[in-house]
C-alpha cells in the first residue's frame, strides 16, 4: 500500500577540492583550498553543518600547521534537497616544504549528529597537490659584454700601434736631417 509506505533517503555528500580552480598549485603566499561539497537528500529549511579536515595523503594523518590540525566548517540551510556548498581552508604556503598531496575529508551534521561522511584518502576529487616554489637560480659568471671589451681593446691596440709608427717616422725624419 503506497499510502502506508515511507521512503527514507539517507543524506549523501561528495566533494571536489581545488586551489584557484586547479588540482595542482605552487605554495606561495596564502593558500586557500576550496572544497565544493555536493549534497543530496537533505531537508530544505533545516540547518546543517559540514565539518572538514585536511589530511596528508603520504602519512594518512591530519595535515598540521603550527602543530594543529587544519579544519574548517560551514553551517547552511538548504533551499532544496540537492545542491552545493563551499568549505574553505586557508593557510600560509610556506608550510609546504616538499610536494604534498592534501586530501579533504568532510562530514555532514544536523543537530550534532553525523549524517554522512566523505573520507577516502585515495579519492582524486578530494585531493590537491601543492609544490613549494622553485628556489631562485643563483647568478653565476660575469655579466659583462665580452665582445665590447675585446673591441675596445682592439681599438686601443690600434691606437698604440699608430702612435708607435708616428714616433718611429718622426725619429727617422730627425735622423735624416
């Protein structure tokens, strides 16, 4: 009997993490990872909270900034049962000293109860790759223009030779008198 049937749909979430719309970025200045969380089967008009944490894919543990886990949360009230919300994580890029894959784990809560989670360390959609900036290339060698100095030397040598020739001729003329 359809009138006596209740269909329960469990809330679901999925995430896509990016830095400036890209999956890879150079860690310069402040870095903001934007995690777009898509949701389904929520009750419109009810308040929900999404809590997220950044994980270091290499270690499988929380990514630490100054010894603390990097977390973020957003509370929202959906107008429709399906949609998207963005969770942002901002930190100084100087904390990245080697290429690092960061994975965003998210959980959806209502009234303090976890309803759904998306926490897969291997999920490419949840992962961003950060690389430290390349060190500056040291300046080596001489910046001077070698051709200019060779040309200047040739002109000077020509001048010296001309002076010597003139002196030799003038002495020869003096000796002839």
